[in-house]
């Protein structure tokens, strides 16, 4: 029987609620775009501190607007007026309001967030919220005159002139050191990588109309199309010390482009009228990256989280393996488990921690929130935080379920055939570095072992550049991604570098001091003695050899204290999301841009 739509859509209350919710979302996205547009001005003025602060502040915009909308609805309407029929009609009115909307997928997620804040989880059902998208995002066109991407034709206009137009069309209000020189580097590199790509009559270059801003860089994102072949590229624009612009390199390698858009990095600031069109373009150059991750890296993390959960539920329905404890050394703070067929891990904070841990579950949650709002510089895994997640009980390994009930009973409950976890974090699965190094040694693969140790030190140094001290630096707290990068993922002991005191161990005063099992000198809470890292990190001779080759400075308080002073003086370090060796200043002759590096 078909529903009686005229009867269903008869409630003025339902329409008013739908209108209020969409007004709340429109306010959110208007503010989101305003701060994203500010990134251009910050970049032009080299105002890195403001760019960083605004990027971090933007993360909390969504939750603030949701709470504003919830308060309006709770103040306006009595609970007895909001019947099941009204809620169903609210959704139908909302769908109607989304016709011709430019961000319908984001607006649907906002609707769900408001509903889930108003209604108890046991009360709302699939009729009330958007379990699946109701409005298509295909072929949505901007209305403000700027297309999602621009198309250029080198065969008609000449390669050099085309690249010049591509760069100047962004209308950056800062002078280039030597744009023609940089374009010649781009042309040379393109010819080396692609060959003569102008051979096809329909050769064209497509470039997204907005720059992607993050930290101290602006990124041009595009693709060259030549017949049936497609070549993605990203061009970073940096500034030298005098505030003049330069093209730093061209990134062609799909793996490096994927790393640039990694889950371990801060979100980009991009002005997008139609975000789904940007996601569609980016997926064309990164076809294996889930849409959830692309939306997230664009700063639209709430939709990314919703899409991730839809993908997870879909995977559960089409798989049969069981959740089990993740391999590696058991942690003192978290229970970590995984579904072997799914490339993520699930982390639950234990109710109590054994010695020597002196933290609390609330403090651990604060550390994870700190990381969410911090620049992760490609070395800290982003986390998805969920509440009240229901899992099929039949898919839980018995030993894992027993461990969860024993260590986190306040967060685990059973409802019929489901296990409900009240609070958990989800991260990309990586190989624990301690296992990675062990396996490399067992295989006799010293090259891999050297790479792991070098990457480990690089990760720590880049965390230091972002004002993060890992705290617990054991290898088990770091993971190796599929691209071979070492990433930190255990946050319960992190501190700001600026809150730590890096000290040298005082010389013993006498033989009794030298033989003492306890320190003979006073130690404050945030005192760190880098010399001690040797004791618990470098027991393996091969590991020690490569650590001392690349990162011996990490064992000195001078290294740490020097970086701390730079941070306190307001200096923001350069952390490049691509290898140094591909930069023009390292590829060209000494007369090239080496003296103009950022």
C-alpha cells in the first residue's frame, strides 16, 4: 500500500522543524566556507600562526552548530508534540528542502546529528534518520560562477602558456621569485615522467579551481588527460624567507599523492561550494581511497565518519570472520581488537590501569581529543570516535569478549544478540613497529630494518616539530603503514614539548650514587632525560647501529631543548608531506632554486 503523502505532509510543526534544522546546517557551512576562504589571505601574508589556529578551530564548528540547533528545537517544542508521525514527516520535508541544495550529503549528516542528540538511541529508528543518502550528489553544479575545475588545452595554447595561466588563475596576491623559471622546471619534469603527452588531439589538463591550503603550503591539484590515459599531479606552492612564491615540485607518483591526502595529516582548508564534486575529482586520481577518508581530509570529518560507518556495516553484512584481539604486545590502557577482513582496529579504554600508569580514562580521552585538534604532520593516526556501537554477538571471539568484560565492564553491555560498546575509537590498522622490526631481522632483511629505524626517528623529529612529545617511545606504540611510513598511535602519555623539561643526568657524586638503583637527583613530573632512551630502545645491536647513524641527536637534551626554544619563540617548522629529493631545489643544478627554498 502506498503511503498517503498529502496526509503525511500536513504538519506545520514538522515543516518548521525541518526548516530550522536546514537553517542550522546552512549557517554551519557558511561559516565553514568563510574560514576556509581565509586560508588564502593567511598564505599570502605568511601568517602561519593564524592559519594553524583557524584550521584547528574549524574542527569544532560542526558540534557547536548542532548544539545550537538542538537547543532551539528543545526550547520551541514540547516533547509530547514530537510524535513518531511528526518525526517521519520532518524527514520527508527535509528531503524536499534539499532539492537543488549544493551540499545535500552534508545536510543529511547534520540532520542525523541533531536527531541523535534529541532522541534516545533506543527510540529513534531508520524512519527518522538518513541511513542511506536520499538526495543524489551527481552532477551538482556551482551557482556562483566558478566551476569545480578548469580545463586547459596545451596543444592549442602551448604548454608554457597553459601552465602560466593555471598558476595565475588562482590570483595569489604575492610575487613569485621567478615563475617562468619554475614553469620550465615543471615542463622538464613532465616530459621526463610522461614523455610527449601532447600527442593526442584531445590532450587537456583539468585543475580544481580552489587551492588546497595546509600548514605553510598551497597545493594545485589536477590531472592531465591524453586520450584514454590519465596522469594525476599535485604542485606545491611555497614561500621563501622573503615571502616570495615558488613552485616546489610536481608530485606525479600516485602513492605520494595518496600520502599527501593521508589520514595522518591535518585537514586541508579548501573553499568548496559543491564538496561532492571535489570528492568525485579526487577519487578519479585516488580511486582506492575511500570517500569517507577524502571527505575527512577536506575537513568534513562528520560526513567522513558517517560514510565510514556505512561502509563498516556493509562489510559486516558481506563477511563472516570474527572480531579478535589485535596482534602485538597487550597495552595497559586500551583493549585493541580487529576484524581481520577489515583494515581498521577498534580501541576501548579500560576502566582501570595497572602500575606504572598514573592516568585515568578521562585523561586518556582528553589526549585523544588533543590529537584530533592538533597538526598531526603525517605522523599521528587520525581517530574516529564513536558512542554506542552495536556489534553482532555471534561475530565476537569468546576470549576477546571475556577480556572486554573483565577490563572495561562500564563500556560493554549485551542486548539480545548484540554487544554494545558505549565508547570506542577506530583507527587505520598498521603493523606494530616492534613486530615489523622483528620480522625484518628474522628475514635477514637489513635494508628493511634500517628503513624502519630511520623512519622511527624521522617520525619522532616531525612530532617534535609539531610540539608533541610522544611520552612512551617504545616501538610497540608506533605502526608502519602500507606505504612504509612510521606513525605514532598510542596517545595516553603525550605532552607538549613546551611543557617538558629536558635534562642531562647529573654526574654521580660518589660511588654510592653510581651504584644506586634509584635516582640520586630530584625528578619533577615533566622532567625528561633523553640519555635514558638508550636503555629501553637500543638493546638490539643492529637497531642501535642504524639509530646512531641517523638519530644519535635524539639521545641528547640539547636537541630537545633547542627545538623547544624554537617553538616557544613562535617558529613553525617546515614539515614536507613529500620526499626532499623530489623538490626542484634538490633536483636542478646549483644555479637552480636551491637558494630560494622555503
